[in-house]
C-alpha cells in the first residue's frame, strides 16, 4: 500500500444490530480517501459482561468508538472507560435524542432495539422482500397491480440489486427485463397503480459489464450481439423510445450507486402514489 495511506481501528458498539452505526460511520470515513478504518462491529451489547469484554479489546486496539446503547448505565460506563484510556467516544443517537426531547418536550423511552420490533411495519417489509424475490427477472405477478414499482431495463442495469434494496425499504418490486425483439407485456402497460420506471446507462458502461459475464465457451449470434456496442446502443435507444411513448421516468445508473438509484426511485414512487386520481371530467 502507498505510504500516504493510514489505518485506524474503528469500534462500532450497539445494543442492537449495528446497522445505524455502520451506515453513519461509512458515510464519514468515505470522506477520508487516504485513511482507512479497520472496523470492529460489536452488536447486541446488552450486559455489563459483554461490555467489559469489549473494553478489554479497546485497550489492545485503541481507536475511535461510536456507539448506540439505550441503557444509560452501560452507555455511561463505556464513556468513562474510554475517557480514562484517552479514546474518543461518541454516542451517535444522543444529540438526536436531545433534539427530539427539546422539541417534543418529553424524554424518549430509551427502549433497546425499538426500531426492530415485530410490528405491522416489520411484517409489511418482509412481505415486500418475499414479493420482490418471487417476481425477479420477468416473473410477473398474476396481477401487476399488486406491485408498488415495476422496474424495467435491459440486461446489466442493476435491476435486481436495486429491487432488493427497495424491498428492504418496504416496496414490492416486479423486475422486468427488456429483451430485444420481445414486446413488453400489455398487462404492464395497462397497470395503473404501480410506478413504472426504467434503468438506463451509457453504452460503454453496459458494454464493460457484459464483457465480464460468462456466456459459455462457444459464441452464438445472440451472445455476440449481447456484447456488441452497436447492439447495446440500439437496446438503450429502444428503452428511451418506450419510456417516451408511455411517459415512464428513466434513471441513468452509469455513475450512481445502488443506494442513490433506489433513493431516486423511492422519491418518484412517493410522488406517484400521492397523485390525486384523474376524474372523468378532467380527461
């Protein structure tokens, strides 16, 4: 590794899964290009014994400590121990708790793992994940109106990972590949409830990704076309024409992460789902 790159220990201590800490810490560490974090994730820390084990590790691998612990006694103990060792220790949620308390005029319940309760929202999210997995890669539901979003795009536009990410946000996604020479199912075009959105990318991006896909040892006419720049450009042009014809939005994923693409689709879905119905007199 170049001399300019440095490493440090980053301890993420949570009384739940640690997802919040991981997301927050990576958002910050990504801003430091020459400094890399060695992550130590410590989930489900709910006892003094578990905390003591982690403090022993902190002594041997000192670094930055970020934590989300609702139990005030454990949080205070961790803070004090880190102070004695001269280790920076930050409660990620405490400033947010304070802001909420100041604005709402009431303290939080400080309930451990409250965001992961098995409530109606949780089971709705699981239902969305199951729906999305069952309707990946062109496996349409019997009734397309059951989907929240119908995601279209040519091969290698990251439809599946985007669909799964959105499903984890609670949206039911039907993933529909656009294949040259095969028209879109009329049921998709007729569906009114779901948002229909297409993913596109630059010809060069699709070309590079398809070059790395294993299509077998013996090339055929279809595999040659699949990896041909001109054919890829035609597929993308057909996608744009289809979307223009039906008024479907498109998202260019060339320089977007899955998370950014999903956020864009979620915003479009929110706008789409809150549109008032068109009355007969306004047609």
